[in-house]
C-alpha cells in the first residue's frame, strides 16, 4: 500500500506488513524501531509512480474484505502516518466518520432454519439445486457447502451469513421442485433478506454475503418484479466493489501481507465475481436500465469447468459477447457494434436449455436496440433473431415440461412473438404460428395469471397486426376497383406469384413501402 503513496515499507520482528508488489529503483532509509520507511524520490520512481497511479485503483484490507479508493478519507490517515513516518501507523478505519453520539444497533436475527426444516428435506433440496441451478450458475463449492450444512444441522451452528446462504439455496431448490409449501419457501426468502440487511451483519461485506445476494437475485428474477431484480443485482455489484472482487489482486494495494489464497479459493472468488457481474448485466440489459461500471477483465478470465456438467463458462461467454459500453445514441458506430454483438451471441455455442433461452434473450435485446435506432432493420438481423428464437422454442417446451420455472421459459417465447410481428416478413410469419403454439403450451403448463396475461397480450398484438394488414388490402382494392366481366374474360387469372408489370406501371407509389408498415411496440 505504501508504494501507491510513494513509499516502500519494510517491517521487522514479525510485525504486520503493508506489502508492495514491485521493486523500487532507489531508497533513502530512515530507521525506526518497528518500521523502516523509504521515500521514492528518483526521477525513475516518479515516472513509475505516475504509471502505477493509473493502474492501482484502490486499497484492500483482506482481513475485513474492505476495499476503498486510493483517495478515500478512510485511507488518508494511513497516508499521513506514512508521510510523517509514524512508529505506529493508523489502521484502515473510518476515523471521525460521524459524531458518535448514538450506539450501533445489535444483531437482530437468530438461527432458525435448522428448526424449521429437517435435515432429510435439506439434503433433498441440495440435490435439486446441484442438478438444476449449479450447472449454469456454478459459483458455490457444493461439497464444502454440504459439509457446512451437515454441521449446521447437527449441533455445530455456522455464522448468520451461512444461514442466509443456506436459505437461498433451499428456497431456489424448492422453487424448482416444490418440495416445500409456498409459505415455508417465502419464509426462507424473507429470513435470508432479514439476515443480509441486518445492520451488524451488512457492515462486514464478505464473499459469502455476495453469494447469498446472488441466490436472492436469481430467486427474485424468477418470481419477482423487474425493478426489484435490478436493484438487487446493483446491490450485488456494490458488494463486489466493497470486497475488492472487481479488481485483480495484482492491481490492488493490500494493507497486510500478500499471502496468495489456495487455488480452490481463487476459483471460488473468480467464479463469484463472474456470476455476479453476468447476472447484473443480463438483468439490466434486458430491462433497459443502466449497467454499473464493471471490470471486464473479470469476465475474460475463463476458468476450466470445476465439476462435471459445469457450464458457467458458457454463461460468461454469452455475456462477454454483449457490447462493452453502454448503448447510448444512434450513431453508425453503435449500429455496427450492435450488429457485431448480435452475430457473436447467435454464434456462441451453448447446449443447456436455459442458456439457449438466455442466448435468445440477449439476441432479442440487441434486436430491440437496433429496431429503435432504425425501424427498417436489416434482413440479416431478422434472420439471426429468427434462427436463435426458433431454437429457443423447443428449449422452452422441454424446461416447462420438466417443471423448471426459469424466468425466460415464457418471457423468451413472448418476446420472440413480438419481434416476429414487428419484422412483418414472410419468414417471420411462417415462424409465428409455431411460436404461438409454443406460447400456448407453456401457458397451459404454468397455468398462472402472468402466463395467461402474456398469451392474451400476444393474441391482441396479432389481431392488431392482422387489422393493419386488412386496412392495407382494402386500400389496394379501392385503388384497383371491382373487376368488370369484360376485363376478366380478356385477362384470365395469372400465376399470383409472378410480378405484374402493368400493375406496377399503374401505381405511382411504392408497394414495398405500403406493405412495410411500421408497427411500434411499447418499450
């Protein structure tokens, strides 16, 4: 940490270290009983310091998982201690943050989950989670999690954050197989929320908290409102920043020794950061809300599968295909960027049914942006969306038949139907029947108000599109007029597929423009 402020620190007698990660070219030593502090004063070091300032984004205290920016008021007392070469350096702490006239509230939550749910039920739900959710959101070490659950349910209670984590796993598993009644499932969700939002617990962000929030976000995305899902995903990203997961360790100054974590822990940290980032981007991109600043290097670190059937890297690859910047404006550069992203998403190799639906979701999200910027989208865009959307139809049928209520099991099919209507082409019309059949099948399987509402809306839009077509046909009929007997005898019916030069000559307007009627959907 010292080097980020122009110092190199060395500690003797086993004192804790403020580690630096790069050698310094020169030193001017000043002795102290417990610390030797050297000012980096050479021209070379000045240049190096300027370079480091651009790549060292903040300071991390690993023992508390506390990350702050280099210029934070929290870090400044430590900087001052280094500047005056204090014998005892101040710790990374929020000195004088407020007046301190009130006590902080105590922890208001207690262990309850093992009293509410039996161990046998818990074991079964863990198996459901491992089979249904873990393959595509593989950020938990399930073997370690199972071991901790065994202890937690057999007289060795873990901390409260673990209870929130366990509540999230069991609630999601119940959502996917219905082993618990809905009241118990809701109790688990609210219990986890109560723990995660408790004042005395939330003040110490951790990797386990991020994992518990990820589970909460997935559950809300599967069963809640879009605004709440987006807010929850933003909370996750704030916690990712608070714990320093958004920056690689080599770009973070640490207040304690640079002890490398075990490979297993490193994988868990990277996977957690990746899943958190992907989930936030997917939710925000679909909803049309702002995406928080993320470090895409986190996503670029593609890990090998950590277990059999691990498809998390496929999730990361899909999200990586999206544009790196926020899509603002309507310039040609943005259109080109979106077109390239659409091609990448469509070409991304995925096999899991949920990822096939997600792939279609992302493609439809890109298509909506292209459509808003240019109502007459290119045919190649239409073809790509039709290709990926058609593949998603069978995936939706399979998932809903298996009782796996992923959020896009109906949403993707509905959005694809809307996209086909707005394309208004012969190829889109051909796929619309199959899409509506799939939507009806999914609605019959789910039999919920939200599902029936989606089907009703799709039919309403289809009727509106049909009415618009009829009005166009009526306009043409008024121009042509009713056929006379003489004209019918003189001109027998011709092949309707062949173009009519005489008809084209009669009409001074462009028939293509007439048929390419705009059909704007609400955003």
